[in-house]
C-alpha cells in the first residue's frame, strides 16, 4: 500500500533522480515537478527521465513570466540586496517554485511535497517556510537519517544510480550546489570563478539603453544605437541579461552569512538584475522625497533579510512589500545606462515626477530662497551642539 | 579701527580672493588659511597671492596625513556611503579643514572665521556646524546681503577683481563649485563628465593588490605583480588613488538629496575610496558576526547621514564613531583585489579572525551539526506562519 | 492702502489680542480665526472681543470631530509617543488648526496667515511647516524684530493693551505658554503641578470599560457597572477624558528635547489619550504578528518624531501613516480596562483576529508541535555562537 | 557504569525532583545546583531534599549581588522593555543562572548540564544558548521523548514522585510555570491576578525617594520622609522592591510574543524594576543629547529583543551592551520619585551633567539666540515640502 503521494521538486540531475527512486522504494507515489525559471535545461529530456524512473505524473511548468513579474520586480522596487552585495537571485526563486509545487500538491491531492535541498543551506528553509505558510507536509530526504546515512557522498549516489538504472552524467557535474535561473547563476565553490573570467572584459562597444520605469518597475528598454526595444517584463529582463552577460556585469565572489548561522562563500553572476539595481536606485533617488526614501531604505533592508531567510510568504514580508510598493508611486521616468566591461554607468535620467528643480539649485537664480535663511537653519541646528560644548568645557574645568 | 580679525578659508581662486579683499574693505583684518588636503594646487603661488591681496598673515597647512587617518579611515570602517552611492569625499574634508581653521583662530586670537561656501549648498553647514561645535563666530559672505547683492554673478566678481588688482585666471575655471581632495574630485555641473570619459576604459593590465586590514583600516598594500608595497596611511591611500584613477574607478553621476532640502546633481570620482569601500566591506562580512554587522550596518547609515549633513563634531557622531570602532576589533586580514576598467573585483580573502569554517559548511563533513536540527529550526520558525495562515483561512471562511 | 489680509490664529488671550491690534497698526486687514479643539473657552466672548478690536471678520470653527478622527485616531494607531513619554497632545493639534486656517485664507483670498507662537518653541514650526506645505505666506510677529523689540516682556503687552483698549484679564493668566485641547492640557512651567495634585488620588471606585477597537481605533466604549455606552469618536474620546481625568490618569512632569535643539520641561495631562494608548497597545500585540509589529514599532517611532517636529503634512509622514494604517487591518477586538488613581490596568482582551492559540501554548496539549523541534531550533541558533566562542578561545590562546 | 555527570538546575520543586531521580535512573550521576537569585525559598530544605534524592553533590549559590550588578543594572541602562511592556525579569535571570551552572560543570568535570524548562517556552532557549555559548552539552528532559512520553501530565509526575519517595507538596503548587526572582514574580496563568489584587491599592502615604544615578545605574536611594538610605546595589534594589511591592507597582497582565513563535499570556509583578525604569528614563532624557538618545533608543530595543530571545551571551549582545554603557557616561544626577497605588510619578530631577539650560529656554532671556534664526530654520525645512507640494499640484493639473 502506498504511503501517500509526494510532489517532488525535480531538477533532472543526479540527486533528485536518486531521491525520486528512493522515495518510490520507501513506498511513496511520486509526482515529479520541474519548474522552468529560466535555467539552461532540456526540459523534454528531463520529463522523459522522470517518467522512465517511475514518476506517476510529471509536471513541467513555465514560471518565467511570473518569476519576473511577481518576484524580480518587487525585489527591484525594494533595491533588494543582502549584506550590501548579494542580489538574492536564488532566494527569490525558491518561493516562486514552491508556490507552484503546493498548488500542484493540492490539485493532485498529494500528501507531501519533497525537495532535494541539503541540510546546511538556506534553500531548505526557503522551500519549507513557503510550504508551511501555504500548507502541506514536507519530506526533506537530506535531513532523513535513512537517506543521509545511506548517501554519505557523491559516490553513494553514483552507485545507487547505476544499480537503479538512473542515467549518470558522462561529464559529472560539479559536486556542489549550483543554481541557475533568470535572475542569476550561482555556485558555492571557489573554482567556479577563475581569474581568467574576471579579467575577460568584453571589448564590445558601450551599450546604451533607455529604460522606462513606471511605479518602480521597467516597462520598456531601448538600445540607443541599435534601436531595439523590449516591452514585456520577460523580454525586458531577458534582454538585460543578454547585454549584461556579454559584459560580465554582476559577477561577485563573496562570503555571506547564512540564516543557519554559518558563513559561506558564494559566487554569483546577476547581469540583468545588477543593471536594474543601479537604474532603479538612480530613478528612485531622483523622484522620491529624501525622507520617504530614508524610511523606505530601512524597509528595503528588512525585505532583503526576510527574503534571504526564506520568509517571502510571511505576514511581515507581505506588509513590507505593500509599504515598498506604496513608496514607488512616483518612481517613473527614463534612465540612460551604459554597460561596459563589468561596469554599469548611469549617464542621465529624466522624469515628470521628480522634485529636482534646476532653478532652485542654481546659484544664479535666487527664487524665493533667501540665503539668510540658511544662517538661521545652521544656527538652530547648532544650538544643541553649542550647549553640549558649553557643558563639556564646564565639566573639563570643574 | 579694525572690526576684528577674520581667519578666512582661502582657496587661491577668484571667489575667496574677492572675499579677502572685500573683508578688508569692510574693516576686518584678514588671516588667509589654505589647507592642503591633497588637491592639485600651487600652494606657494597661492600664499604669495594672499599676501599681495593684503592678508595680515598666511597659513598653508598640510593636513593630508590627518585627513587620511582621522577622517578617511573612520569612514572606511563605517562603510560610509550616502544614499547608497556617494562616498562623502567632500563631506569628510570640511570638518578636517574647519577644525584647523578654528585652532588657528584661537591661536591668533581672531574673532571670526570665514568661508566662501555659498548659501544653497551643504558645505556652509559642514563648515559652520564644526565651527559652532568648536566655538568662534562665523562670517559667511555669500549669505551677507551686502555681499551677495553686490556679487550677483561671475561677472561682478571679475569686475571687482580687475578693479582691485586681483589676478583673474586666463582660462576661467568652470563657473560651478568644484571640490578636489585626496578622497575625491567633485563637480556639480553635468558637463564635467563627458561620454568620452566614462567610455575611456584604460587598457592597463589587471591590478592585483594585497591589502592588509587591521581593526578595519588598511596597514599595507602590495602590488602583486610589481611587488611595490605601501605602509603609511597617506602612502597607501595615495597609491590606491593612483591605481584606481588609472582605471577610472569610482566615477559616478548621481542626483543626491542635500540637507538643505533640494535635490542636486553630483559628479564624483573617488578612486582609492571606492577600492577601499569594497575591500573593507569584504573583510568586514568575512570576519564579523552576522548579527553584529546588522547592527553596525544601521550605525554606518547613521554615520553617513550625520557626516553628509555636517555633524561630524556632534555628540551623536562621536558616539557612533566610538561604536563603529568597537565593532572593528576583529576586522583584520588580507583581501585580494583586482581593478580593471572602472570595476573593482574581490578575488579572495583570508583572516585569522574569521568565524568562516570550511569544515562546518562542507556537505561532506557533518561535524557536530545534525541535519535533523535544521528540521526543528524550520518548524519552529514556521509556527508563527502556520498560525497566521490558519487565522487567515478562518477569517476568509467566516 | 492695506498691506493685504492676514488670517490670524486668535486665542482670545492677551498675546494674540495685542498681535491683532498691532497687525492692523502695521497696515494689514485682519481676519480672526478661533479654532475649537476642545479647550475650555467662551467662544462667543472671544468672537466679540476680536470684533471689537477691529477684526474684519471672525471665524469660530468647531474642529473637535475632525481633530479626534483625523489626528488623534492615527496617533492611537501609531502608539505615538515621543521620547517614550509624551503623547503629542499639542503636536497633533497644530496641523489640525493650521489646515483650517489655510483653507480660510484661500477662501477669503488672504495673503498671509499669522500666529502668536514664540520663537523658541516647537509650535511655530508645526504651524508653519503645515502652512508651507499647504501654501500661503506667514507672519510670525514674535520673530519680527519690530514686534519683539517692542514687546520685551509681559509688561509691554499690558501697557500696549491698556493704551489700545484691549481688555486685560483681571486675574492675569500664567505668564507661560499653555495649551489645552481635547487631547491634553499642557503647561511648560514647573509650578503647574503641585505635590498636592499628584497625591490627590481620587477614591472613586474602579472604572471598568469595555472598548471595542476596529482597525486600530475605538468604535465603542461601555462602562461595565453603569452600562453607559459611547459610539461616536468625539463622544468616546470625551468620555474617556472624563473618566481618566477623574482619576488623574496621564499626568506627567518631564523634560523633553525640542526640535529647536533645547531641552525643556513639560507638564502634561492626557487622560483619554493615556487610556487609549494602553488599550490599543494591548490589542495590537494581541492581534498583530510579532514581526509585523517589530517593523510597525519602528514606523511608530518615525511617526512620533515627525509629528513632534511639525512634519504632519510631509511626504514621509503621509507615507508612514499609510503604512501604519495598513498594519492595523486586524487590530480589532475588546479590551477590558480598569482605571484607578492615576493608573490604567488592562484586565483582559478578546479578539476574533488574534493568532493567540491557547491550545498551542498549553503544555498539556502537544498538537502538531513536537518538543524535539525546539532542540533543533536552539542548536541552529547556537551554531553562530559556538563558532564565535571557538574563535574567541583560539584567539585567547594564540 | 555511569553515563557521566550532569549538573542539574534544581528548584526544589516537583518537576526537577522527578528529573533528578529520572536522570539517576537513566544512569547519570547528578549534581544538584540551586541558584539563589532572590526567590522566596527554603534553601536548606531544598539542599537536604536533593541529597535525600541521591544527588552526588549539591551547590546552593547566592547569585543575588551579581544578578543585580551584572544583569539588572545593564537592563536599567538600556531601559530594556520587550514589546513596550515587559521588563524582562525572567529573561535576564536565565543567563545569570546558567553561567554559574556552566562554571560548576567545568569545575566538577561534568559532561552535561540539565534543566527542567519545558519545550514550548522561552526559558529552554535562554538556558541553552547561554550554555552553548559557554560550552558543554545539554540535557533537556522535557524534550527527550523517553521523558515527555512518560510524564504527560501532572498526574504522572505525582505518581512517579510517590513511587520514588519524592516528597509531594501538600498544597499542590499552581500547575503552571512560575518564576520568582529579585527582579520580578511571574506566572503564566490568568488566575494569578485577581481583580481584588489590582484594586487593592495600598493606602500607605506617598513614598518619596531620592535616588542618585551615576553612569546610568543607581548608587543611592533615600526615603525623604524616613531618612533611610541604601547604597549597595543589592540593598538598593531590595529596598525599591519593598516600597514598590507595598504599592502594587509594576503589575501587568499582557500577551507577549515568544521567540518560539507563539503568543502567550504573562502576568508579571516587577516593583523595583518598574521604579528604576521610570527614574532612569527620566535622568537619561534629562542628561543625554537628543540625537545620541535616538540612536541609543534603537540599541535598547535591540538589547531587549536579544535578551528576551536568549542571546545575552552573543557577540551582538556584548556589542550592544558596550555601546549602551558608553552612552551612559553622563547619565548622572538625582531623581525625585513618588510611588502611590500602583503608579510611579517623577517629581523632579537635577544633574550637573545636563545640557538643560533654563536661561536658554526662557522666553524672557534672548541670549545669543535670535528669533529670526527660527524663521530660517523653518523655511529651509520647508524647502522640500514646498517642492513636493509644487509637484503634486503640477501632477494634479497635467
């Protein structure tokens, strides 16, 4: 008798193939679920592989558009960046994948969802907090003693694969966790970035785009020289990836702090996301009131930590997203961007919604601004400092 | 009879030359004070010019070492950055200059300090809050109606100069406020950065340095290929400027929010500061506990806003500097950096003080880390989310 | 010829009566505007007085309902409290009064609004930032040299009053700034609170109310013993004031930090506001998710500082109010409160929207909560601490 | 053969008595450790009981002085308060108790420490994070299936006690977790506070103390009428407890958010802590610069959350304590306090370190403060608001 049905987040790779077979061995019916979030994968081959390994059903789901619109766009609005460097490419993909997985589990009446994330990483948390928030029960084989005691290293997986007719990759993939999606490519092992890569600055001529942001998200990108334009979210983001990728934009080698309490190394390449980060930041400061932005900056830090830690589907993250979206109401205009050899330059910006007032700033036009007012402003700001100083001196003397 | 003695922050340029003569005209004795904070200037010529214009005394003060050690270094420790982009090159120079000016005023028994900053900018505030915090009275001609009504534009200054024998520059300098010092070069007019500049990526081979940070500030920089080493703060910073400058590192064109309430455009080039920003950030995250850094990140934002707004000498900025310095106790190690065509890449890092533990992170070594613990961690983190969800559903139904 | 029309915020007292006459003397037409925000005043008498002093028109406006609904209620939602103690009774009244003043100025085509707030206080700022945000020009006689040089003390005002037929109060009011409105009574002089007051605990039997909060604001208050109920905002707040006042609730004697940079003493009595502060806080923590509240707590601190400093009408305060209102969506339920001799006790609470789950908390019911999960939770939280400790020991030894 | 030695945090009550016997049954040697942190307990009787139940050794440790000086005092400096209401009486006791337990374990060469905290509460976390930070291994029977499956309710404990000769209390104590220490008495069940209690306002005459704070902690308390003075930390705190207790000060009935993700009800009585909270807050605002305090307020919130969640011994809490202590350098002076029927009134304060300047605030003394400066201050603060308004109108029209 079946122990129940499991919807397994299946990647087509060795690990989740072994998990698929192992789950069946344990007595579960397995539905394989493969999310297309822009990674480079032969989805048809993966589907066939899952079927041949005994999956009761296989779902291959194209989530690219919703990934861009519902997960990347809010991150752009938030200027989301973890620990001042990491653009959260993996973090935002997990809730997107898990959400669909839960929907499939409900639709198919499955009792469990399962994933192949390991027990020391962030992804298990991101997967599972999404699932817990949205409901069903979870199987995480890498945390089940029967599983992890059996598969202590890559070799055990290979042996098991051979024994169970699981195709083993000819060129074995890197034995470390990698993630690839529309937003970024990541690898957690140092070797991934070789020195030759970071030096290989592309000599392609400067790229000039004109992106139109409305309410803080891009609505159009135009290549100034070539005249190409993109207008749907998925096209825009794919195009920015292509351009940015050509120039090696957004490659970083960092150490980051996992939610689980460890420091770990991360190598990321986030071309389109890096371009948008800079373009959005520029338009935001150009159009948003200074003090609104100070508060919004804090909310963006909250958002980034929440998303990194797996709390996309939480009351606080919903609240923060709502507030950030509200702050974007006037973030609208055109940003001119140049991308060259790893670097993103902002060349200019214009907006009908900016309080930027050339006349007001000009030293030649006084307008209704009286220089004497600045004296009062400074003197009142100094009242506190003078009292403090008076007291310090007093204390020194006494 | 003299109205008293004024110590004037003198730049050698047209504006402060006119101010010098005008102050004398108004009946003040003027001491000219010229601070060397690394700008490109003929200090001897400036001294002679001030003397010829009637300065009672001239002080040319080399503040470069103290600028690096007492102002740039604390900013590096803070990862100081205003509105996520501006590295505060001008902001930190003002209190350094004004402090010495106050010391001279005290030593010379002067009644006033004066400066040539205009009435719409940030610098007047930074100058004056420093002075108010440290004591004497201030004259700001650009906010004195008699002055600004007389000098309504550049032409008035030129006429006045000619009439009073003030040498007028053959090639008139740009008619906008510029600032140059060790930390950066700034210009607030769009023309300063031409497209050709930002495209002119230097084809110089990749630069590899090995900088040793101790308690959050650099103590040594070594060019890996050339073998050159620098060890004093001033040498280190000058050298990083040279390298960074060659590659166009740290050039930005931004709009920023002035304390005075306006948005204004700023064009900055901060080569050495940009390299150090990235190197320090990397070492900080590598060595500092995650939660300490979250708190320190907030303090760094405080610091940046305070310094931008002119509050370097304030009880709160002193307090924040103290706390930030405390946080740096373990920020020590070597960072390997590559600089190429505008971009700064971190290639690696090592430190005796880092809690980074390769064994702990490794998926092959379990250590005293039990994967099952992660299940508990996730489940407890989900308790709140499940209750929230339970309640939402309940509410939906009722 | 008239210099234009001024709408003067008129209180009926000596100061603004003198200002009214003085403004006329200076050549302005004066419209007197008297806002009823719940202070104890004979409005008819004040109207007649203004007319007799030469006001072109007199507006007496009852703002009590809008004061409660649009200013007090948002402050209750925010748990607004400045420097952990002051409930902002005056701060929130100023924008309410100034808003109507601006509307009258527009309607009457007046060129100016004027107020009698002095040059060292917070109220001038609160008045004027509201006016500047909403438009017209301002006259602040206490900052006009002609005025403040003429009226150097109370005696000058008295002499001027006698000379110009301005009725002088028989018992001269306290020579310090006081403010009274629905929210509170304040006086900035120490004498206002005598020891006998604070000791005079009313022996009235405990008061028990049952207030129903919806979306964070009260919709009904019921006296449990007497059975009395109040349901309109103004009635509710007035009733809570009455009960709280009887028991000396909300009397504080504090030193606070003015925006203008000084510390000053404040004596406040905020009976209804204090009761609501506690009742709302209780319901908020009962119904709101922990992490939402942590973020909302920060926004509440922002709100309090903004309002104290006069920025009610600012983009950032609008933004913060929007976010706080959003956070209140589930703050709904009944709080039982007891008020006795200065103290407010919360006796209990109930809500259909609370995630409080007695079964979950109970030690006798395990539910789907497994005690072992807590072990994992604690161990993972300790990973970072253990690494830190390991490193500290290492460092100690080396 | 022994499984090793366990140092058990022993309370003398039923639960830990059963645990003691059960641990022995499981094959451990048990050292009983009883911390005196001011609870009402017959320590001699408890010692004998532990010995009679088979403890290898018994340690009764008087931690009262270090509890006050090293745990309560830093909390007073921080104005520590969790979720705006809870003064952390239990939270700060746990690391104090656990620290000594670890020291005993080290000294005695024990392999384990054990505690009787349950699996749904905060205390297990506070105990264990302290232990993990400081080293050894932990046994938490209430999370060991063999234990919690055997002892499903109070009845199982009673049966076990009778069977093993463990004295069972004649009047069974309340079947819920209580905690009593110098700082507070807590009980997590509603019945603990009866209505009669909160009404029973003591008619004792007003209490007037004069407490002298130095660097943010009390150094002397004097009863003004009776003339009694206390000067050691333990005496001061005990005396404030006595006075506050007589007046029912600091009794609250709240719902709070546990770290474990649940909301739970808490009934607390914190007399001395409540008095000190108010007295310290008053002196802090009186002596501390406004902006330093804004930053310190945020650090105090950090501190409170960290301590509540069990992170007293963590790098971030150490960092925060260091920063807070730094902020207290000038918090020194005398506060006059009146305590009556549940309420704490601040009657006045004086300090040699306060920047409070009566002359500066006075409206009759102008000093070097010019009212016109306020105009400039307000106008510059309004620049941003006017631009925002201009833009809003512009947008409305277009």
